[in-house]
């Protein structure tokens, strides 16, 4: 049986033009990043769009 437990993380980074927000999807079994997305604003669609990039 495949282990597919995933966790999401949100963070921000101070960049020259302002803050950059990042959402990461991490596979809990392999501890690898399987999806990510960045944006200028932390919106409700940031995590779902990162999740759509993960397998």
C-alpha cells in the first residue's frame, strides 16, 4: 500500500520588491517537497494551486 500522507506549509520571504509568500506540499513519508507555489499575496488559492502541482 502506498503511503500518501501530505502536509502543507506556508512561509514568506523578504525580497527587494516586498514580501514573497510561498506554499509547500511535503510528502510525510519521504519528507520531500512534492508541490509548491509562490505569490505576492497570501491568498486562499495559494495552497490549493500548490496541491494541484503535486502528484
